[in-house]
C-alpha cells in the first residue's frame, strides 16, 4: 500500500506490462481474443509457476481445467449425439472418451502451439513440461474453461470443432475409440501368444498432485510407458504406445520379436521394478 504523497516508480509497472504483452502475444498465437484478459492469463498459468513465484497476481489454471473438462464433455457429447442419430450409448461414450482423453487433448494443445504460451516453473520447463501430455491436456481444458466463461458455448464450439472433426474421422478410420488395453491384449494374444502386464515403475510429485509412470510388458519385453495422474490413465497411455510399437514390428518386412526379461522395445532402458498397476 502506498503512503500518501509517495510516487510510483515506473519500474514497478514492468511486471504488469510484461504480463500484458505476453497475453497479447498469446492471443495472436492462439488466434483468440478475450474480453477478460485475466481469464486467459489464469488458463496459461501452471501450478509450478506459482510455486516459484508466490507473489504472482493470478491463480493457477486448475479450476479452469475442471470447468473446461465439463464443457468439453457436454459439447463433444452434443456433437456426437447429432452426428450419429442411430449410435447407441456405448458407441457414443467410446467416441467421446477417445476425443477427450489425455492423449487427444494434448495433441490438440500441441497443434495450436499452446505449450509455448504456458507459464511454467523453471524445473517443470527444464523437465520438458511444455511437451508433457498431462500438462498440455490440462492447459487445453483450462483454455476451454476460460473461453466458456468469457464468451459462452457458441464460441467454444466454433473454436474446438475445426480441431475435433478431423480428429474424429481419424479415430473412426483407425478404430481408436476402442479401449487401448483391450486392443493391445487382442494384438498380443493373437500375434505373440502372451497377455500384457502393467507395472507402476515410477511416481513423482506431492501426494495431492502425483504423477504415475506405468510400463506395459509382454513376455518380459517393455513395449510402452505412460504417465498420468492415475494408474489407470497411465496404463492406458502405456497401452497406446505399446500398440504403436507392436504394430510397427508386425508390419515391418522382417519381424523379429525380442525375447528376454526387461528388454525395453520402447525406451531401450532398464525397467524399474514397481507395484502392479
């Protein structure tokens, strides 16, 4: 609080000016214009930035992430309901899950360059946070939540549909609406004669914001690893990576399926022992 008669140094305005310039740049990059700039500022602010900058003026994006998740569920559900008038509940639910899963939303975020606009803590940034699926997914949901509060459902619909419609066509062409763990099990049993096994091989972060890393192995060979905020989400991500690895091997001109405990097709690294996912 300024004392009466105290003059305000122009240098004290620099942080506010920098924030304003960053938001203008972000609006241009994302091709969005917000009436309430603070909503976009919050949507781009990751928790790690606040941890390192406790005096920062805005809260992180987690509340907006929660809202955006609900908005996406509704709008995507509405779109699928209208596009597939004969689709049953199970089919529509699977398609929606494929469109709003962590992998899909993180790809959409990367597609619009959202990672480059995020405010991250130094450690998160140095650790590859701008490409981390969980971070990108959360930021995309937060952006949707902010846009909904600022301009409503119609604007959000106009923003997401040019991204979601081609993604849905891709999902339908490649049967990506099926549960990745189920698809992997079918492939593995048909071509390798073994059932995939999932193990939690790492955890990081505080208890209230923990990230799990799960590896999937087939006959002792690691085919995929995935990261997420729950073991189930991590296992699904691992299965998706394993499907890519297994299909690439099966489609290769000469297929040699490796055999040997803890041989790592996915990362060629040591598999850390952990609990069953």
